[in-house]
C-alpha cells in the first residue's frame, strides 16, 4: 500500500494519502483533507536506513563528520554533542536530564566553565567508566 505525502497549495498543510495500489496513486486526483483544495504538491518522503552499531561508530570516527566543529565555540560543541546523541540512537541509552541540560546550555552559547560554575556537580557521573577504571582526561 503506497503512502504519498502532499502539501496543499492553498492552506500549506502537509498530509498523507494511503492509496490501494501504485496505479491508483498515479491516476488518482488527490485533494487536501483539511481545506478540500485540489492539485496539492507531492513531496518526497523521508526514509530511514537501518544501520548497525559498527557502521554508526565508523561514521562518527570519520574526521569529515566533524564538519564545522570548533572546539572554542560552545554552540559548535553543543551541536556536535546533539549530533552524536542522534547517531547513538536508542542504543546510546538515556543520558539523563543533566546531559540534556548541558547540551542545551552549550547550544545557547554558554561557556563550559560557566556551566560548571553555575551548576556544580551537573556533569558528575557523565564520564564514569566503571569500578576500578580511571576516566579519560
């Protein structure tokens, strides 16, 4: 059952139509389900690709994945951390509200040292490596 996405040319809302067959979709006359206007613009739908954990880790290790990363710019650090959270997906586990707050503050442009001064202990436990192991410095 093909699913096509459209944007209405009048109300600009986005909607999907589930067609029974591809030929029905090709011959069909879609109308906006919100305002009833005809001739909506067909959109290209997003696709999701299933990747292995190994593949995601390899892509994160690629230096070209750093893009415009600037270690001296808190916003850049925050964007990079958000991207890494997205790459980790569900397998990354919930890093908790403290981690989210740090990323939000960085993306807002707050200096990492200022974050640490304002909220002492905020990052505690984020770098734990387990019993008997020293954290990376």
